[in-house]
C-alpha cells in the first residue's frame, strides 16, 4: 500500500489487510511519507509501530523500519548513515 498518509479513512487499509487472511504467509507492505493528517490511519499506525520499536510490547507479526532525517551539529544526516559513521569510528 503506497502513501498511507493520503488515506482519509482506514477503509481501504482494512479491506486489504482482511484480504490477506486467506493466504499462507501474508504480507502487507506499507510505505509512505509523513503527510499532515494526524487524525488518519497513518498516524494511528505510526503510533502503534513506534511503541513497538520502543519495546513497550512485542508483536512478531510486524517488521518496521522508520527512516527520517536527524539534525546533528547543523548537518542533516540520515540515521543509517550516522550509524555507519559511528561504526567506522570504532574500527
């Protein structure tokens, strides 16, 4: 499902998710930018997966990656790039 933030309601998301129940090893792939609708399905889902990543609960049915920009010392870097730089400094 592309651009989850653009969905005004969760209707399409729920239909697609329900439809995966008939399959062995179902996979629902969601990709999106943040958007601005904090009342929509995207922020509901983001709140859920953020709590999951923080370790507030476990759910082995979820695989989550959230990419974003981080400001450090006046330089905008991608978190993954920052991790690689830190790793290189340790070697």
